[in-house]
C-alpha cells in the first residue's frame, strides 16, 4: 500500500512538472510564431511599392531611369517648397492637433504666387517624365499596372 501511494505521488508530481514544462514550451512556441509573423509582415510591407515585382522585372533600364528621375524631382520639389515656407506656414505644419488634410487645406490657400509658380514648374517637369514613361510602356506592362490598380481599388 505504501508503494502504491508513493507511485501515485510520483506520477502526480511528474505530471505537474510536465505541465509546467509543457506550458513553457507552448509559450515559447507562441512567441516564436508571433515574432516570425510580425517580421514577415513588416518585410512584406517594405517590398510592396507603387509597382508590382512582376512589373519591375519587365521594366527596361530607360524606364527605371525615368522612375528615378521622377523620384528625384519630387524630392527636389518638396525641399524647394519647404525652403520657401513662411513662419506661419511652418507653424501650421508643426501643429500636431491638425490632421494631414487639415494642414493641406490651410497651407495651400496661403501659398504666395512665387510658391505657386515653383510648384507649377516642378509639376510640368514631372508630367513630362510621366508622359515619357507612359509612352514607353508595352501592352503587357500597361496590363500589369491596370491589374495592380484594380487590386488597390478593391480595398478602398
């Protein structure tokens, strides 16, 4: 009888120890899965851009140069506009209580004629680059762009 009681105590104690280690294993497994999933989703967001990977693979070097030019001019435009902001316009931008759209709605009417001319000048340059890019696209590339647009509009 004493031996049976000792065996039952050992079995129960062993089960409790196993449950603790089982809980630890499950916890480690869950943390690992969540970490991998989170890192994968962040990596996926970085890869997703304006163009699909399939389209990027079909672009010629000339088309890639046009995309880089467009990016360069957009950055130059942003920098040039930022340099011309007045103190009041900078305050509006720095105001954290306003949403992005509210900031735009306040800043655009306050642009001076020089700022508007600067914006127009850059828009013309960027539009010519975009027209060149669009004219250089093949039918397959246009179809890929339309496919991407349909997917993005589906979630709006």
